[in-house]
C-alpha cells in the first residue's frame, strides 16, 4: 500500500478543501493517507512517505504563507527529495499564479518528481475544482 502524506496550510478553508479532495482521490486507489496541517507536520513525515502533496494558498505578493509553510519548505531544502513523487496545490484570490510557478521551480531544483504542474484554483473550489483535485490524488496514488 502506498503511503501518501498531504501537508497543507489554509486560512479560509479553500486549500483545506482541496487537500481533502486530493486525499479522497488517492484513497480510492487504496493508498494510505496522512492529511496533516503544516504546523503538525515533521520532516520525517515527508521523508518516510512514498509520495507527497503540499498545499498552500497564494499570500501577500504571491508567496507561500510565511509563518509555517515557508519555514517548513525551507527545512526540506537540505533533505534528499530526489525522485520523490509530489504534487503542489493551492487557492488564490488574485494574481497570475507566480507563487506556484516559483514553488514548482524550487521543488524541481531539489530533484522531486512533480506529477504535473501545480494545481491552482481561484477562491473556493467548485464541483469541477474538487473533481480536478480528486483526479490529481488518483494520479499521485498510481505513480
């Protein structure tokens, strides 16, 4: 059974809804899921996982949330994540997705295997957005 860890930060619940839908998609394929708010996550959770999903909305001038998610991602930069299957996701209210492009580039430089481009959804995910999240979770479970 594939062990998937989903680590997320959410202020409004939008990114949390995405995380839950990703977990549902992965569970459908029989994966064991750990859904963890970033404040409760550890590097070991990520390192032990067969695959990882990180979720964070766009904050400020299109950047990761700086109190919890940014320090957590920074803490992983010294770890060997080469080849680790991963997805990135998050919601946003405005902007053009610069935070996601930068995050994808950052993780790619660490050698992770991004399953596909980061999934961004404006504001709360609608029915189609939830469907896309579930499909992404399924992909992560099957890789």
